[in-house]
């Protein structure tokens, strides 16, 4: 079939052949028509007539003659340019070529083999012809194709083709763009004819980092800010290690009861007072220690990392959340490893077919782990509130409650925002660099979106925007959590005096949330599948009124538990029945999406009820754990091992997609994914994420928690 196609094309291209005849007359036993149809770079080189720059023109001419005459360097250079690879129909649009090979050739790099072998290898080659007589540069052309035969999985920019081209360095982006555009205009490429595809050039980039972009005011201020922070951290660490610790060698170390989740760090004022009660009397030197040094010490990496890894042996009712949070984060990172890599996977359509299997539902439904987080958040908010109520028997006035609410809000804001802000700055810096030097652009253009919308993140309102406007798409969780926190706190404050009204509002909100997700799923004509999940992200995934259900269920669970005083007598039978039901409920929610093409009458109730149902299952787990019925499960989830990891989950959550996106943009080769590659990638990402989050947490999170402490409790620094 290909042969027939080519011969008919030769007729088609006869006129074109005539025009380029002079150029190809030197070709001896060549077949320039086939060459230009199969090799985009060859097709480009035939359009030098359009160029103004004489140097680029002569060098390309030289290059093409070298190819025509089979000179080694010409063949080598051509061989590093991208060609349409196998798998176009299954969505392989990465015609990347070999960027490293091109630079290797341009720099006259020889293979690191013994001289004997090297000589023997090139026995049939002329050693003087191995390297090009001019510098080469790797260009990347991005273009849209409009083939209707390619299969799509309905993600972003699926029709974008990335083509790598190794051409003389004297050519400009514009030169290459002009030539490439002509190739598309003339419909030269065989692949275009074979799959009835037209191409439209988007841009040509030379991947040269000229560093000019660093000189803009925005970048300078970002770099300045980050450097300042690093400098403070280093200075604080040095001061801590060499001055403060020496002086305090004899002093017993004390640790914060520092919990690094989004909610339980909101320790109430009363608790903090309490904490300070059993603090050592402040030493006389530290009284003289200037305030500045106390503030500085908050940034000491050494002690902050110690804080993170500090063991805490309290037998608390909420200890199992450590394990739950860490495992939830592993689950999320695994799903992100696939989701944020899709644009660099060359067999993504084939990969998608594995989502047909039962175990793969764990990956495609990883969003339920977020509901676990909402549940935990709601639970802990209530837990802390009730603990404080126990201590404080009198009923505070409305104004006292309002001011307490505002204080809590400010504290929470100060605790979680700095790390978030630092991460956004890093993202703008890092991805602006990627935009210039990366062969494959990162998904979702984080640099431009964050430059534009960062303030919506900082104000915690970005969940009201559309998915494709989000700076850091995964950050939709934070505004939701913040808004639920405010709503939940108001309910709790209300419940002090009007318990039934608060309960009523909570229940009505829960029911109307379920109702609105039913309605939204119905109007969006939702069917549980990955593409539908992707299509409906804006309205079914990030909106607070859809997502509040697990949070409220968490709050109610905690209320019930505390009403029962964390003691419930469950008979063995009811424990077994309850656990079976809970496991069954969550398994059905997790695995039933394996059924394809659910009718609307099932899929709408599924979407409407699944998040609440999932939270009910988790609620059962928490109730059995907290009331000491869960045995092994409780022991496992409360392992000491999970404590520091759970403290790191906030930073891990912030940075894991950045790491994945960044890693994918550094690569210059596409990757072919299968279960093993994905498993290995996820594991690597989990490990790297948590290691990096130690640093982010120690620089951007712990110091601000400590500063808040210091501010609330100025007499002494707790360590
Ligand atoms: C060199 O190559 C020839 C044939 O390609 C082979 O027979 C010979 O063993 C090689 N010699 C060395 C030293 O590798
Ligand atoms: C590489 O080799 C070619 C010819 O052998 C020479 O013209 C060119 O200057 C060399 N380039 C470098 C970077 O050494
Ligand atoms: C060559 O010059 C002409 C006229 O100055 C201009 O229109 C054209 O865009 C230039 N082509 C390239 C590739 O720079
Ligand atoms: C694709 O683009 C080409 C050229 O731009 C055009 O001729 C063709 O009609 C388009 N095909 C479809 C299916 O849109």
C-alpha cells in the first residue's frame, strides 16, 4: 500500500521535483521524493530558497549535499532529527529525535570506547568525515495536526506534534519556521497523506537559554525573595549550631507538640498556654538574648528538621490519622505520576486500556483519597474545638467567639500560606525556564497561569475558577479546605449555644450538597470514566458545594465520638457486620467504575452519593480505631514511622506534581509506559517528594509555626 501511495505521490510531486531538480541533480542514486516525504528535516532543507540569511543557506546546502552523497556527518546529523514514529494512530505525537545526539555530534564527541575498538568500529568510515564542519543546534517545532483517524483520550493539547530538528546553528528560529511552514503548506510529508492530516505550525523554538528572561522585574524579585529566605535559613542554622547550641549544650531539648496537618496545628490558645505551663523557666541568658535572635532561630534548618522527625509518644485518639494521611498521599502521588506524565507517554492510548481492569480502578479513582483528607480535616477541627470546650466550661459571648474565630483564621492562614507562596514562586521560576529550554512543554503552563492567577491561590478562592485557569491545578484542595474550615468553625461556635440549629444547618448543607452533585452530574450527563472525570473537573471536582460532604461527615463523626466519650461497646457480631458493610461500601465505590457505559440512572446516583459513601466507610474505620476495636489496623496506622511522614504530607502534596511535571520536561526522550515503568516512577516520585518536602517544610512551614508560637508566647523560645 505504501508503495502505491508513493508512486502516485511521485506524479503529484512531479512539478515540485522540477523546481528542485537543480538542487538534487548532484544526487546520484538518490530518491529525493521519498526522502522528503519520509524525513521532515530533508523536506525542510529543500526550502532554502526562502531564506535571507546566506550563512544558514550555504550550511544547509552543504548539509543536504552531505546527505545526498552519504557523507557520515550528514547522515549522522539527519539521523538525530525527529521522524514520524510508530503509533501515530494511538496518539504518539512525539517526533522528538535525539537532542543529546545532535549536541554530541556538534561538539565532536567521540564514543567512550577503547581506541582499538573505536578504530575498528569506524573501519568503513572516513574519520575526517565523522563531524560536521559547522555547529549544529537542536530546534523544536510544535504544530497542530487535524487528523481525524488518531485516537484521543480527551486530555489537553492532544493534537500537538513536537518535532525535533538538528540543523546548522547559524539558522534562526524564524528561518526554520519559514521552511517548516512551507513543508506543511506543500503537504510534503507522507504521514500527512497517509492519515489525511493537515499541519499548522505553532512555533519553532531553539531551546537556547539566553538568560534574558531572568532580568525582568518579576524574576528578579522572585529570585531575590527566595535567595533572602535561603540566606536567612543558612544564617539561622549557623547561628543555631555554632552559637546557640554551644551555649545551651547543657539544656534539655524540648519539642513542640507540632502537628503538621492542615487542621490540628490550629491548637487553641488555651492549649498553647497549657503547653507553656510545663515549660522550663526561661534561662537568664535567653532573657538577654535579643528578640531578633529568637526570631532568627525559628529558621534554623537543623532544629526544624529535628522538629519534623521528633517522636511523639502521646497515645492520642487521633493518632491513626498519621498513617491514613501518609497512605492517602502515596495514593495521590501514584495517580499524579500517571496523570501529570500523560503528555510525554508515547503509548498513552494503549496505556488507557489498562484502566479497564479491576486493579486499575484504584488509580483512576484516586480522587477518593482527597475525600479522606476532607474527612480528617473536618474531624480534627471538631476534635480540637471540643477538647478546648471541655477545658473551658463557661460559655463565651458572641464577640469573644467571633474574635476567637478570626484569631484561628489568621493563625491558620499564617501557618499554611508561606510554604504555598514559596512553592508558587518556585513554580513560576522553574517553569519559565522549562518554557524556554524544554523539548516537551509541561502540561497546563504553570508559569503563565501562576503569574496571572497566583493571587487567587493566596486568597484561597481559586476553586471558583475554571480548571484550565488554575495556577497549580492540584491546589484546588486548599481553598476548599479553607472555606470548609471557616464554615465548620462558624457551625461549631454556633453549636455552643444553639446545638440543634448548628446540627440542622450541617445536615441541610450535607443534603443540599448531595442534591447539587446529583443535579450537576445530571445536567453534565456524567458517566464514570476518565475522560468524563477530566471533562467535568471544573463543576464536579473543584467546587466547594460538591466537595463539602466528607468534611461534614467528619465533623459529625467526631461529635458522636465525643458524645460517646470515645467508648462504644460493639459486640463482635456488630463489629463484623459493620466492618463488612463499610469495606463493601468503599470497595463498590472504588471498583464499580470498571463497569462501562453505566446508564444515567445509575451513574448520577453514583456520583451524587459516592463521596458521602466513601466518607461513611472512613467514618466507620475511624470509629472502630478510636474506640479501640480495630486491633491490628489501629496499631498499623498509628506506627511511629508514620508520624514524621504525616507531618510532611502538606508539603508533599504541594510539590509532588511539580516534581513530576518538571521531571517530564527535563527528559528529551518520550517514554513508553507499562505497569512496571509506572510502578517504578510512582515509587521514585513518592521517595523524592518526601525528601524534598523535608526541605520545603523546614524552610517554609515550620519557621512560621514557630514564629506564631513566639508571637503568642513572647517570653521564651520553645525548642
Ligand atoms: C574488528 O572487526 C572485525 C570485523 O568487523 C572483527 O572480525 C575483528 O575481530 C574486530 N577486531 C577487534 C579488535 O575488535
Ligand atoms: C569538529 O570537527 C570539524 C571537522 O572535523 C571541525 O571543522 C569543527 O571545528 C570541529 N568542531 C569542534 C567544536 O571542535
Ligand atoms: C526575508 O526578508 C523578507 C523581506 O525583508 C521578509 O519578508 C521575510 O520574512 C524574510 N524571511 C526570513 C526567513 O527571515
Ligand atoms: C486539515 O488541514 C488541512 C490543511 O490545513 C485542510 O486542507 C483539511 O481540510 C483539514 N482537515 C480537516 C479534517 O479539518
